[in-house]
C-alpha cells in the first residue's frame, strides 16, 4: 500500500469552534489510517503571517499528494491554497462542504474536464465527511 501525504485545508479565521474541532477530529481519524501521513497547517496562534504562507503553501500544498479542502466557510487562505494546488501543482484535490453551505461557484465549477484531479462533494454529518475522505484516500492509494 502506498503512503499518501494528505493536507486538510479549511477556513479558520471565521469558522466556529465546533467546525475547528470537527477538522481536528477528521485529521485525528485520518492519521490512524494505514499509509496516511497528515501534513499539519500552522493555524491561528503559531508563527508569523510569512511563516504561515511558507509552511502551508510552499510546504503542505506543494508536498501533499491529496489536498482535502473543506469549503463550508469562506476563506481567502483556502482559496489561495486551492488555486496553487489545482493550477500550479496539478494535485489531487478533494473539495468538500456541508450540504447546506453556500459554496462559491468557482469552487464548484473547477470540477470539470480541465481539472481531472479535482472533485467536489457535499456531506450532511461528520460521519459522512469522514467516510468520504477515507474513500477518497483509499481510491488514491489503490490507483498509484
């Protein structure tokens, strides 16, 4: 089984505490999968703004083999990461959002023939999100 480096990107600045906790739990659960390495973002408390940019974009996005982008909350930073992952690095990107979230049409429209490594799905519960992410990781592990 191939080892896959996974980066989970999401909104932080304007996200709820519950959402941030769900992201923590998602990463914790994915870390327990065989053959999965989770690349960690810096977050809101540590480092300078330049540290965050260098680590998250030139480290995690560049080095990740699968970028999971949780798009339920608007985020300029996540948008930057998505653009870099899709347009510059041609990474496998799995964008997800709660089924009741208002997601920008640009994120929805990127799932087209121009970007064969990009997909978008919605979910309605944390369990649903976890199941989707596990399935996507396993698909990638089996395909390479």
